């Protein structure tokens, strides 16, 4: 039955909450990995999409997300700074482009950007679009308005990033200064403005397996093109500092779940990948086909050269995208 389901998914069938999804938790993980990899290869091919980010504004965030080192409600010891100089941002984008990274994004802490900060961002995007023609530009600036999304699209931004973080049910346990519905509204406004959306979440927050499945289902309904899976790295000074690290087998099963439910999306390994053996090799053979590479926001990621060498070694394609 599982083999037939996989073939149906490859042929266009999509799992929903109406299906019996218990197999995702009960079936042997080794078998599920093989089938998830088959879905990935059959639908998405062997190409791995790499993106890099720059922390465009750090700390002093008014939101109370329990996992976040940059929240002013938490007491993590981090560097705090205002919106970066556009020339520095350009230099980071050029570096990513020269290293063969496919996408580059400015990410800022905070609920949104002030008018003056948004104009600084627009100037930075104009500069990148003019000087970095071979890299796709992304943005992540919180809960923006429809007119701001249109302005981003008009200066060359292709994709907007807005994580839903977890399931609708579990969201109030990790944040109360904005709602799950605020996140969904943001995503739909970005899509309405003509932007692709990158949206995923964090596992290891204390959520259940059903929360992870529900998150995958919501992202499928939203037709999300890129789904980052972050693994919580407990940071001292945050309310989740004592959360236990997830075991690799549970991270891999989560990747499998997201591939089965979102067969056409980029399933993107993000923060916490260095918790996996061999930079996440097993995950790439279990349905993942994208990664954030280089430094993350407040936790270190893998270097671009490490990632490319590993992926090429195991037969993946990391060449420039059309």
C-alpha cells in the first residue's frame, strides 16, 4: 500500500488531513526514507538549492517568541545593531554569488520595519539586483503590508520568507505578541503581490508529532515553494534554554513527513543542521533538497564550500539554476 501511495504522489496525488497519516509515524523509518527519497528524485530531480542570509538588524525585537535570542523579552547575550549599511550587504551578496549560492536574503529581527528602515532595505535590494545578476534575491522583514510587498517585488525580490514556526494549535505556547493568523495573512499578502513564499518552522519547541504533521499540512494548503526546517538550538537566556536536543532519527522522520506532504517543495535544512551526522547527509537522502548555508542569525551554520563539497561527493547537482 505504501508503494502504491508513493506512486500516486508522484503522479499528482496530494495528502490532506482527510487521509490516514498514521503511517508517517508508525512505518519503519528506513523504509520511509527510501520512499521519501524516491518522491524527491522523481518530482524535484537531483538538484540542491542553496541559500545564504545576512542578519540585517539584530536584537531589540518587541515580539516575545520563546525560542528567539533576539527578543527583547529574553536575556540572551547577542550583538545588537541597527539596519546594516547597504554596501556591506552588497559585499555579502557578492560573496554568496561568487561562491555559487542560488539565493540570498536580508533577514531582520522585529515585527516589521519602520518606514525609514524599509527604504534602506529597498536601496539595498536595488543595489544587489544591479550588481548581482546571477543570484535570486529574497527578503525577511516580518509582518509587512501589501504595498510594501509590491515594492519589494518591483525592486527585484523574488521570494519572501515568513515562518509559521509550528502548528496553529501550538503557536500560542511560543508567542503571544502576534498570532498564527497574523502569519497566514502575511504569507497571503506576499503571494498576492506576486512573490513566492519561503515558510517553515522549528522543531524541538516542545510540540507533538501531530503538531509537525499539522504544520506540514498547512504549508501544503498555502502552496509554499520552500520549507525551511529548523532544529531548535537551545540558547541561554531564552525560555527554552533547557529544552533537550532532538535525536537525529526524529529530525530525519520530520524531513520525511514534510516531503510526503509537500512533494514539490524545496525541503530546506536550516538551523541545527550541524547537529546531524556528516552535515545532514542522511537528510538529503530522505527527502531534503535545499539548505541554508553559511552563518545563520545567532547560531553558526556550515560553510558554503563544506556543503558544496559534500553534496557533489554524494552525487547531487549544485550547479547554477536557470
